[in-house]
C-alpha cells in the first residue's frame, strides 16, 4: 500500500490558501480524529529567528485556519525546552505570539505545565528501555489527543535530515533526552512507535519556503525553495523531503529503520506524491560540519564515546551546554547568522515575516 505525501509550490501572497489546499490533498481529516483535542507541536530549533530553522508564522497560521475551518476547534500549542534554546524567547522572536493571540490558541509548555508519567510501550523498542532503565517518561497530557507536527525542511549534523519524526523528540522526551544522542536514529523510531500508541491521530505540515542547507539545525545556509509538504505518514514526508534535498531516503538511518519496522513508508517508490511534480527536483544539499558537530562526533560517536556517562550524566554536562550556547548565540549568530537573517528580511518571505510583527 502506497503512502501519500502532498507537495505544493507556494508564494507569500497565497501561502495560507496553499496550506489549506496542501492539507486537503494529504487528506488530513482521515488522519486526525474529530472531536479530539489537537496538539500543534511547533519546532523551535533556535530561539533566534534564523530562516529554515524554525516553524514559520504562516505555517502555524495556515495549519490553524485549515483545522478550525474543518471543525477542529479544540487546538492547543505545545512548546518544549532544551538546554540551549529558550522557548519563550523563541516563540516571541519567531512571531508565533501574534498568531496564538489572533486565533485564541492556548500555549502549554511540557516542561512546566504537564505531569510526566512512566509509559510502558506496547510495541518493540530498539533502545529507549536501555537508555532509561527506570522507565520511559512522557507527558501525560499527550495521551488520547491528535498531534500536528510543524517541522521545517532542513539538514541536521547528527541525522543528515530532520523533519516530522524528529519533531517529536522535544515533545515526548524531557531535558535528559541528550542521553539518546549516540543512538538518535533508533530513538526516533522508538518515539514514532510510542506516538502511534498514544495519539488518536498524527499529521505533519512541513515548511520548505526557506529550507536549511548545511550543518543544521541552526548554522545553515538558507535556501528559498518555495515548497510545502504534508502527510499523515511521518516517515513518508521525511523521505520525500530528504529526496528533494538531495539525499537517498533509504540511506538515512532513521527513515530506513522506521520503514523496516512498518511504522511508515520510506522507499520513494512506494510513496504517491500529489500536487506538484517534483520527480526531477534535487536541491543538492550537503550537511557539512561545524564546531559543535565536530565536538559531538568525538563524544557521541567517536573514541570518547565510552565516557559518555561521565560527560553527560553528571554535572560535567553543563560545560558542554555552556560551550554550545557560547558558540551558537555569541559567536556564530553575531558573525554569520545575523547576515543571513538580514538578507532573509529583504526577500519575499522575509517581508511576509515582518508583517507578523
């Protein structure tokens, strides 16, 4: 059975209508149970408004409008916290707040507003029980609700690409999720298995209006791609995005593992793309590397891997947290990131971004 992924080319003056059309093409009402609370899981990879890194305000607004018009009235946005990203600063600088206010969307924070419970997965797990031997803890609030993921199309230094599957990483795991980095691909597969058990429906709307090439999810080269993607199959939408970016989806480990586990379709030959003909599209993205990635490769995957618990399960972890914060916020952002952002503001998508102020 083929999976279905919708792809639409868009422009700023039509993007809200295009998102509604995109979601209809991807048959979102089949994948989301009516009458249930629907979680809007935004993606804040960086609190700074770096193009390609975070959910865009039009992506958020377009999804909300389409859902409300279809009768999904009980919507709530959920933000997560990371050791290097401030969600309150992120939702403000990335212009989410005006959208939340306009459509009267409540915002909950999984690290502050939710009770965390120990969850026993019904399906087979690859790594999480070994990583968390005292139990896998997830937010109780997520049980019995729909979820709509709002990722962007971008590269990632540890997973090559990132999208719908990885968007659950922040929502379902707490601030100790860095324990999983050396087995990040297997972790994403386990989390998708858990999502299928706890949610009444799963859907993804991916923004590729400005995509991220290079060592993401933050230090990237923004590329105007003018694309939107959507699907009820989280593996398939990530596979199509990977193929568009120039990667072989089945060579991306988390996509291949999820496909082999039957959690979705990762082989492009078994995915029906509706909307745009993107069969010849290849953006030619390459992940590359940065300082944070090189340190991570050494500690998570290299010769120092055997000392992970010493480095990351003790207060020594704050040395690396501070190092990442210093590198991204006080070295890369002022020297390179701001230049990319200023160029973005002069673009057609940057001008739309400014209208959300």
